C-alpha cells in the first residue's frame, strides 16, 4: 500500500483499512514518507495485536511489513 506523501494519522488509518480486507496471517507492505511513521506503526501494532515483521528506512522512505492477526 502506498501512503507516501501522507502525514500522520493518514498512513495508519489507511493501513488499518487495508488490514481489515486481509485474512488472518496475510502480510501488508506499507510505503511511507512521514518521518514519524516508524514509531507510529510500532505503537499501532502494539495496540492492535498485529505483528510488525520488519521496518526499513530507505533514504527517507519507510517500508513497513505488518502481518494481520
């Protein structure tokens, strides 16, 4: 899912909506440019019980892998 150019809380809200469309165990890849997204996705996964598999920061673009609970 591409959430580049969006500021908080939009990347989280869009990811939440996308995760709702997935089956349990499926993985969602989210691209972001919001500088706070890494911390935001960590908190989101702790609160929702979805697994945060990996996060990368590639020259200002964040890549987040979330597994639906």
